[in-house]
């Protein structure tokens, strides 16, 4: 397994397969989030991916075929990334380091990037599909 980049043993995971993998994970406890349409990060992931080929709630560009790796690398919500790592069974020390690295950063984009430096797609891939 590699820490960053694309492992030679990884295969491309389509969005439908990614959805099935996430759907099989345990949910986080529901919370009311002011202004949010979701109550759990699992629900957030599934909703975000449901119409991934269309604009969805986030106005995505349409007409492009994207895979799970691309989707993971374009999430800006730190909570989604941390939940996925935890629920998928990524080593708790790695998830804790990711959480600590994101703490106090000025934007969600900065926080998400810091999390992905500790929990890159190759690690999530191994936890979900390895």
C-alpha cells in the first residue's frame, strides 16, 4: 500500500461501487446541522454521490465521467472525510493525526487537504476494497 498517489494494485472504482461500499458502513449518530439537508455524514456521502454524474446540490459540472478516487479527492467537507476514514476502519492513529492536522486551519478546503495528506485515497481504497 502506498501512502500517497496511486498504487499499482488499485483498480478504478466507479461511483456506484463506491456508493455500495459506503452504504455498507456503520452510520455516525444523527445530528441536526443548521442549514444542512443531511443528519449524518453517511447520509451526506450517499446524497452527494447519488447524482454524481449530474449537477446535484453542489452545481457540479456535468458530462464528465468521474470515479471514486476523483470524488474522494474533491470532497471539501472535513467531517465527511474523517467519518469515512473511521467507518472504513482506517487506523485510529492515522485518523487522529488527520483530525489534529486539520484543527484550526482557516477554511474547509485547507482542512480537507490536511486530512487527505494523512488519509489519502490509497489508504481509504485499501480499507474499503483491499
